[in-house]
C-alpha cells in the first residue's frame, strides 16, 4: 500500500511538473505575435525612439539613464537612443556586444518577450547566450535585480545585446496586454 502511495505521489508530481512547463511554454507562445519591425532602405535615417518623458528617470536611477519607447517595458539606452558595441570580450568571434538594462514599470506584472533585428540591413539582434546569442529575451514575471531608487514593484533585468554590424536596429517588446516597437542606433566603439 505504501509503495502504491509513493508511486501515485511520484506520478502526480511528474504530471504537475509537465503541466507547469507546458503552461510556461504557452505564455511565450502567446506572446509570439508577428514581428512588426519596419524595413529601411540603405541610407535612410534611423527613426530612433524618444525617451519616455512621463517618467522621472533621474529618480528611478535605472542603470544606463533613461528608457526609450512608450513602455511599460523599456530598453534603457540613455538620451540618445544609441548603444555602443565592442568586440565580445567573453566569447570572441564576430559578435559585437554591450550591456543593456531593461526596465519594467510596476503597473505591468506579466512576462515580457523581446525580439529584434537590423532595420537597415539583414542581420539579427541577439541577446545573452554563449558563442551564439539567443534570438529572444524572456523577462519572467518575477525577474529583477535590485537597485537604489527602484520604485516598489518595478522590475529591472540586465542583458547583453549582440550585433554583427553597426546600424539601425529595432526590437518588438510584447507583453500580455501590449506590443511595442522601439528603435535605436548601434555604433561600434
């Protein structure tokens, strides 16, 4: 009888784990809306996103300064909507990289999916990873680091941004109740 109870408990525990994994996977599948990133002709001006002036970025003290776009999730690029990339010191190879902080306002508590690419060319934009970057960044509902000035309930996640060439890049930021496109320049430093 004890053996049957233990077997039953193991089966239920395994089933619960599979259900949780499936549920988690469904979250990311639901956020995978079609990419709505514009394509630019070579030489076109990069239509960079502006800093969201509704937020007191100095009070928030987010790593990198101020966030661009309409939120509620922002890449914190500073006032010029520009990231300077350098040869990847960790993995080498052809990828250029820099650190980027993602700020999520306290009003939004759900998951965030971030994907991107070059707008004035054909290259992908990568996130974290190892020798090869990942094609997307997931910010889970509870992901955050703490920092001085962090508003209660706000989240912040550091990542690596990885590109093969400088240019104009866009990201699509998808949450359960929003989808935003944010554009910034990537320059070599």
